């Protein structure tokens, strides 16, 4: 089975779950070119009846790269200047 077929099956299951439960779902995945994606699937409702789906696909690559850089800078040990004791 090719990766596209696998991904298509995963998407179908996610869509079916939102349609059956009426609750939104978020999925994150990486594309073969290294980009990172956030997919939000929401039910399109009229009252309690789900009539369809609203799907938003957001490219999160730059945001996650920035968060990784910030995390690395925050993990660096801080050098503190402590007062020197004078010898008597």
C-alpha cells in the first residue's frame, strides 16, 4: 500500500469520526517535503444534525521551527556573575 493510500484512509477515518460524533478533531502530520501541518476538522451543524464538515489546513512549519529555536535558547545554562569574596 502506498503512503498516499494510507493517508487517504486516515483522513477518511477522521472525517467519519467527526461526522458520527459531531465533535471537532485536530490532527498534525508531516509531509514528505518536511513541512508540518495542522488539520482541524469541524462539524457543519444545524441544531444537532451534522450536515457536513469544515476542514482547515494550516502550515505550522515556521511556527514550530521558531518554537524549537526559542526552546533551545531557554535551555542554555545561564552564567551568573556572583560577587567575589575579598581575602582579608
